[in-house]
């Protein structure tokens, strides 16, 4: 090959330790076809409880605004370590802007890491002494420490100059003291404030909304206010509404908005006033789960199950607690119970069951769940591991092709879906059709490295080694230019493997595909 390197060099892979349970499919060793999609397969089996690869966090965003948005998205999915990496990169890039520090503060609040939060607040006071958001972090720190009376006293002392976010917490604390009238007055006042746009710019003082107003609400705070207000509005329409019911509803609102400490307090009041109130036990159990108090969560949710053994919400949250505590078999039992009721979180339940059944090597059930999810989730990347299961584990490539064809039918111009179809067609030895599909993908996006990697595999399986090498080389170049580290590594590996067989790699007979390959 002219002007080609003798050997392609794989970039060093960045490493992160993974949190949570193992991914369950033995993905250290991938099937002879599935290695092309190994990042997506790993990511799927880490869904919700473990960290994705570094590439997901750092390498896909290059702008400062992009890093901020990526960090917030990772935080919302509880990938706190990866979010922190994005934020540290943003801070190194623009150390005089406060926004990444504030998101770090949110992470420390959600993870109850109060020592780091205290250190962060001290740092912010030195770097940004006049920023009002520091007071918000200080107030929320007191609340997280359960110093509710102290926090409320401070908020009432500086009432006229409170940032809108702290006024919301003032209303919540008043509600906690049964002063619902004043709480609703504050919430009504806050609802009349403008909400910042979600479109961000880099301003003189940091990352700002395009329509920034010093007395406006962030979209996140506005969501909390609307949720809390709706509880009061709905409750006022109930002619026989009782106080425990109100507190349980407020607790649910707080828990759904990542305010676990406050949610638990409201739920405990509901339980004290009506010890048999099931919703309160469920919400307190969920709040404990958010706070990583798994043992307490299990106690609350098992009690809720004893009070009402047929409620799907109890099944779901109890299953989550069992899952977090490593009790997989019982978790499966309760996830299945929730699914039997056509529960509102059915998609989430199925993803959890896919992970658990994969670890239990119950792969037929895994494929059933994937096929059920096709009607609810049409994101092709979510199904890379389904094809891996069908092709490499169960040796049923025809099922993989059925799944891939449905994905393409839903999104006919999706490059990843077309690559999945090409993979499945290759696995079914339908080489002419695979080539047609992959060339269509190449036509739609001639710079997509994965397509060339799949074409390389297709040609290699047909013993067309020179063409395969060309495609691997192109995939390598495109992946390197776009910082797609894993694809670049794989392309280099395949290119070097073909180059090292003989001096003329086009002459050897077709290699026997191993059962599994790295």
C-alpha cells in the first residue's frame, strides 16, 4: 500500500475505574464481529449503575459550552466521576468563570460530600466574593446537614435580598414547619419570575443564559418550583385530603427533583402522622436509596410491600434497592412483578432485567426483552449488545438481523443503524447485501470511521485482504482525526494483523474466525 505506515500505532487508552456491578457478558472477550461495537455493548451493560468509558465524557466535546452541557447531562445520569472530569477540564480552560464550580457544588450536594462542598465554598469566596450563588450553596449545605431551623432563620434575616433559588428552599422549609400558607405565597411570587433560556453563552462573568436576568430562575429551579406548587394546587382540590397525604406528595416532588434529604424529612412526618400510609413508606425508601442508605431503603420498601403486596410502585423501588444491595435473584423477581402490571417505568425495568439476566446467562430472556424494547426505544446504539447476544453468544444471527432491520426501518438514514444491519448481514453471510448497506452508509456520511471498519471486516471475511487493509487504514485515519480512540485502536489492530501474516497478505487463505477475539 503506497504511503501507508509499516505499522499503525494505537493511541494510549485512558483508564477509569468502574463503579457498581460487573457488566456480566464477559466483555473482556468479545465475539469476532462484536468487537466493532464494543464501546456501545459495554455502555449498555453499564446502564444506570456503572460508568461509561472516558470517551463518552471527555473526547466527544471540545467547546467550553459543550463541556458544561456534557457535565450536566452526565451528572443527571449519576455519572459523577465523569462529570467531574468534564468540569475540571472546563475550569482549566477558563479558570475565572464560576459555572463549572457551581455544578461541582451540585454534585457534592447530591453525593452528600459535605467536606468537599465546604472546601469548594471557601475557594469560591476567595475567587468570586460577590457572586450570589455562593449563598445558595451555603444555604443548601445547611439543609443537607439537616440544620433546618438554622437555615430558615438565616433565610428570614436576609429575606429581601435572597436569590430566587434560596427563596424556593425557604418555602420548602416553611412547608416542613406546616406553614403552608406562607410557603404558597413565596411560591406564587417565584412563579411570576422569568425563566432563563436553556441556550447558553460565555459572558463576562461566566456561562450565562442568552436572556440572563439577575432575578430570573434557572430552568432547574423553575422545574422544582412548578412541581412543588402543583402539589399544593392539586391537594387543594381534594375535599378529604389529609396532612399525611400532603406531606407524602411534597416528599415525592422533592425526591423526583434530587432533593433526597428534604424528601426524607417530609416522608417521615407523613409516617409519624399515619404509620400505615404506604406512599410515605415508598417515598422514604426511595429517598434513602438516593442517599445510598440501601439497608434503610430495603427496610422501608419491604414494609411497604407488607402493607400492600400488589402495588407495582413498591415492586419497582424494592427491586431497585435489592439490585443496589447485590441481591440479584430477588431483584429479578420484583422487577418482573412490576413489569406484569404494565408499570409506567416499563422500559427502565426491562433495561435492568437485561443486565441481570445477562449476568445470570439467561440469554434467551435477554433477547425477548430487547425485542419488547424495540417498540419503546428506537435508538440504534442501545441495541448493539442485542446483536452481540444473538450473534456471538446464542449463535442466532437471524435474530440479530431481525432486530437490525427493525432499527433501520425506524431510522432508515441512521448511520449507526445501517452499520448494525451491515454487521448482522455479514454474520448471516449475506455479503452482497451487507456491502450494499455499508456502501449506502458510506454515501450518507463518507467520514464515518465505523463504516470503513465494518467494510474491512466484510472484505476480510471474503478473503479480499488488500481491500480489507485499505478500509482498515481509512478507518484508522478518520478515527484518529476525530479522536475516536477505541475505533482507531481496533482499526490499527486489524490492519497490523493482516500486514503481519505474510509479506503479501492477499495470498493466504481466509482465516478461521475464532470463537472469540479481543
